[in-house]
């Protein structure tokens, strides 16, 4: 099925998964490909628990650099279009982002889960204190930040080998959506890369699926509709209500 729009019926629940591509036009680098973060940093040195044990200062330098890069960036038309869709269909909309920036919420999205954590939050690795807002950059000192309890403060990020956040809610929303869309992700990092399989496994034609990005993804065949283009150009004109 190829169509120029994604049709949303009056009872349809919509699940959207976003990746680094939706924030690219806001100036936040993606991870893979030309200019990608992983061209300059090695995942195993900065984004897993072993790295944190080995060299926490390096890990904080990396996330401080990420905070510095993301801080001046503004939401783009892609983020805003998703917030507008939520405004139209309310609790029938669910947004799951792999992004750790805050551009979706700054555009107005509320029903969202940051499955890989949040760049502008930190947490204590020792005590039960809830993660807190933190825009600090900890790259010019030798000591890493400490919680009131004395424990080390770490970025509120899901590192490789850790369990993503909000998986129960995500599973529930995957189970009940009628429309499932993926925007700007290379589809190589699991479990997010497997969400399209999960919805397709619910039965042929049960869930209408689409992908948006400048290149066809490896798994283009898994999607009912593929829109080749930039999120900021495609998403604002993507949805049509059948009401
Ligand atoms: P990637 O860098 O792997 O992929 C970015 C995708 O965005 C690519 O498929 C690009 O084609 C697409 N893209 C680029 N510009 C775009 C635009 N203007 N509009 C739409 N799409 C565009 O980033 P992710 O797939 O998000 O995890 O990476 C997944 C995870 O891997 C990240 O959350 C991060 C990373 O390692 C952790 O750090 C845990």
C-alpha cells in the first residue's frame, strides 16, 4: 500500500517511535553516518556500565559535551507536528523516543516516554532519590559530582546493556495501537528496532505501519508506507484524519 498520507480513523490509537533523525534538523548530530557521534567516540568507552566503572570522568566529559551541544537547539517542524497531532487526538496518541534531548517536550508533547533516558537529568547510583533536572557540565574538574548521600551522580541515560525505561507502558501501547510509525532511526538498536516486528506479529494488516527518513531503512519491507524525506518536511503534512 503506497499513499501520500497516513490516515487516522476516529478510534485509531497512534504509536510513534522517533530516533536521532527527528532532531537532526535542530542541529543535534545523529549517532551513525556522516557527522555521527559514534564517528568521534567509541560506544564502549562512554556508553556502558563498564566504561563508567573504568573512567567516570571520561563518561561525564562525553555527556557534558552532549549537554553543551543540545542546550541551544530548538524544536523543529517535525517535533511540533507530533505535538499538534497529540493535541488533536489526545490520549489516543503515544510517543516513544530513543532521543535523550528534550525537544519533543519543548514542542509540547506530553504523552511520551524517553526509553533511553534524558540528557538533562542525573541520578544517584546509590540511593533511591528520583532523577532530577541537571544542566551541569562536569568536564573541567577531576571529581565527579556527588549526591547528598555521598553516592556518585551519573547521567540519567540507558547505557548499552541496561534495561530501557518505560518498557511496560511501551509494550501495552504496542499491543493496542492501530497505527505505528517510525521517524528518523536507523533501526539497528534493540529493543526499539524490534517494535515493528511486534506490531506486525499481531496479524497481517491489523496495524498500519509507516517510516519517515531521508533513506529507505534496511527493513523497508516491514512497513506499509515509506516516506523518503526529512522529518521537518514530511511530518507536518503526513497525517490526515478520516473523521
Ligand atoms: P542513528 O544515528 O543510528 O540513525 C539516525 C537515522 O536518522 C538514520 O536512519 C538517518 O537516515 C535518519 N535521519 C537523518 N536525518 C534525518 C532527518 N532530517 N529526518 C528524518 N530522519 C533523518 O540514530 P538512532 O537510530 O536514533 O542509544 O540511534 C539509536 C540509538 O543508538 C540511540 O538512541 C543511541 C545510539 O547509540 C544509546 O545511546 C543507548
